[in-house]
C-alpha cells in the first residue's frame, strides 16, 4: 500500500506529458484520428445500394466513441493518477527484437529458419546456455512441428532456402 | 445424452483433451483460451463433433488445472484460479497441500457437473426464446453483452469498453459484407478478407504472455512439495457442502452472462463463501471453505458460459469465443436452429462436458503430483516451443504469412494493453460480436426505414437496452457504495 502511494506521489510530480496516462491516451487518440480520417476515403455507396447506413458510418461512430471514452479515461486519471509501471528489462526488448528478426528472416530467407533462429535466440537470452536444450528448442522441436503440420494437416510452408531443400 | 459419445474415437479425444487441458491449466500464462486457440487449426482434420468435444474438454479441464498451480506455487495457472491462491497456498504452507488440492478437485467437479445440468435445462429454453428475436433484438443483445463485459469484467469498465469497441473495429477491416467496399485495407490484398480470429487470439493471449514472461525471467517460484492428494474428510464436507452448492449456482449464473466467466465467478464465489462463513477470520489463512467457494464457482462458469454460446451464438467467456469460432469454422451455426436440427450434436457436447468433469477428477486425484511437476519446465524452454506451435498454427489456417505478422503485432499490442490495465478479453468478444453488431444494426435500420427510434418500440430490444444501461451504471453505483463504506 505504501509503495502504491509512493509511486502515485512520484507520478504526480512528473510533467503531464511524461505520465503513462497521457502517453497511452495520446497514442490511442492519435491512431483513432488517423483511422477516422481514413474512413473519409472509403467509397460512398449510391442510395440504391446503400442498406441502412454508409459503410464508413459504423467505423466512424466506433472511432468517435473510442476517442470520447479515452478522453474520459484521461480525465479520470488526472483525478486519480495511474501507478508508475516498472521499467521494462533488457530481456523484454531482446524478445521484442527477436519478433522483428523473425519477420525479416521469414520474409527474406526462410520460415523454418526464422522459427529456429528466434527459438535459439530467446532461449539463450532467457538464460539457457546448455547446447542440447538449445538444439532441442531451436532445431529438433521445430522439425517435429513442421513435419507434423506438413503430414497431418497437409500444410505447405512458404518457400525458402531450407524449406525448398525439404520439399525437393 | 451420452449415446453420441460412445465411440472409441470420441472417448480417446475426450481423454486427450482433458489431459491436454490439465497441462495447459497447470502452466501459468497458458490456460484453456490460449490452448483452445492453439489447438483450433489441428481440429480442421476432425469432424465437427470431435472438434468441439476436444475444445470443451480442454475448457473444463484447463479451468480446473489452474488450481494445482495456485495451491502449490501461489501462482494461478489460469486467471480463474486467482481466488484459489488466497487460501490454497496458505493451507499448503501448513503442510496440507493434499487436503487443499483434494477440496479443489471435489468442488471443481461438483461445480462443473452442476453447470452441465444447468446447461442441459436452460440452453434449450433460451434457444426457444431466441425464436422471438429479430435483427433489432440481436443488436440489442450484442450491445448488452458488451456492456456486461465492461461492467463485471476485470479492471476499469471504461477501459473494457474501449477494448470492446476496438475489437468491433477490427471486425470492420476488409470488404464490407453488405456492399463489398474495402475498409481499412490500406491496399494490402490479404486484408480484404478481414483479420482472422486466430491470429488475434494467439497474439493477444500467447504472444503477449511470452512478452510478459520475458520480463519475469529472474522470478523464482517456491514450489510446495505434494506427497499425495487427499479426499476431503467428513468434517470438511460438513463445513463446505453449502458453500460448494452456493458457489456452483453463482458460477453458473455468472457464466451465463456474457463476461469473463470463471475469473469473476470465482471472486464472487469466494467473497460469498466468506460472507456466509461461520469462520470468516480464517479466510486468507488457509480456509477450506475459501478453496471450495472459488473452485466450485469457476468450474460452474464453464457450463454457464456455454448456454449463450450455443443458444444465441453470443460467447459467455473468452474460451467460449474460441469454441464458437470452432463451431463456425466447422460449419455449425449456433442458435435456436441448432437445437431443432442437430440435437445429437448438442447432446454430444453436453455429454462431453459431463465426462470431462469426471475425467479431470480422476486425473487430478491420481495425477496431481505429476501435473505439479510440469510447472518445473523452465520458461526458457517452454516459450520458444509455444512460439513454434503458435506460428505454425496461425499460418496453417489460411497459409498466409501475413496472419503470422498480424499475430505478432497483436502480441505486442496485447502486452502493452495489459501493462496499462486494458483487458484483452473484450477485444476478443468485440471481434466475435462485431459482425453481428454491425450487421443487425444495418439490417434493422433497413427494416425501420432509417428510424433509430423504432428500436425502442420492440419490447425485447428495449429490455436489453435498459439492462445495458443498468450494466453501465452498475460500476458507478458499486464504486460509490465502496467509497461510502470506506468513509
């Protein structure tokens, strides 16, 4: 309880644009406004085909609702500030980076290689240094999953340097 | 009721579904929702009944499985087991882990079976009522479902509403189903078909949890050793039978309401157990009634949540949203017609839930010690493996790499949503209900010739709108009452 009060006090002392409630509300409203502007680019249906409302009306209403509710959340947060969240550790950013790495490798090189690389990378940075376990999560298990999906579900994985060898 | 299940294939599926559900429930961060979403692509090779039997058995067993971790390592395996930690772990610390787990197993089974009975009786009645529903009534019902989610879900009601509205917004991505006009596709061809349910669920639950676990890699769990699980004594039964029955009723009722099902049910079941107890001072220190109250309620919510899912096509919880997707993927349309046209299919589901409850009692009773050991699998091994299954499972549904990227995007989004107090469950329910909300609204406006006020001339729709208003006002009344009591 004391810690919460302490963090609340700390939160109050920050300038408003550094506070989580401002940053979160700002991001939601900013993205909602961009999406709201996008709805104005939707095609308009001629009255004869229009059933009930225009296709853009419903998303527009939702976005306005989201913006309005976010403003309420922010207003309430000014009265009762959110507690300050702990700083994210390095392991989080490394995991996030591994997601980006996965997207790049799966797009440019190979889907299997991307899974394998991410698994080894994450396992290693989360503290697994034993080679056998790294091979287990990075190679043996993805092979089992691949073969299972390929044979049981009849799935065809996207082409890539390793997947092509498997299919040939 | 059990006749459709008398095939070796279905019994085998039930067996493995229950086993798999227990394992998922035991592992913190996983659980029946994530597990159901991960298993969904595999069900494509099964017939509809087998697929739904698999999903429902995972649902029942996974909900119970969370109690094992709650009692032994003070970490709920599933959110629904959070209230079980309050008394389960203190009792285990006193050297009575076996007794705590025994009570959790018995009360979960009783709660689960009680809710199946409720399901069998009430789902057909609700389905019969649904014959009276037209488009405006379904629209009002969907709105009621979303407001209930905000009102009795976890966390801030307004944040829940924002998350629900966001879920509906996601459902508008792609070609408009009435006019075929592209919305929010940004020129990406793959988005014209819309954003699939599986990438969103796997992302919001599994991938966001992986990111959460990445922040906890140095966390050490103190696991209490379990010698053997013990059946509750006569004295324990005497103390708890009323609590178990009360919580079973509460859980089933909460489950029927479209909300977060088990999590809310267990908290209410627990607090009611405390309110009615002769020894409320024991709560939080290892009260056997506390365990019974929480566990009977969260398992009773499983059958309750299946009532609106099957009768109306409105999911009663996040896991039933996955089951609903499973039904739709397999070409089964939930609603009143299902009760008239495919009674065998429904009885198969009811029977599967009944047997799953008995099976997890047996597995839990004889295998809790083994399941407890699963918690020893280190996260650094477990989560890369879950990643591989998540990626392949998500890719498999449409064989689209874009789906995998969408899953990762929602993983990151889900992590930050949870960090800042936005529940991800309303997003899932919003996504599921989105098409229903928009479709029924637009069709109603066609019927009403654009006159919005006509909604209020329909008694059933009006009732749902009034209930929605009450649901929205409820958190305000609750917080005022809380403030008043504190003053």
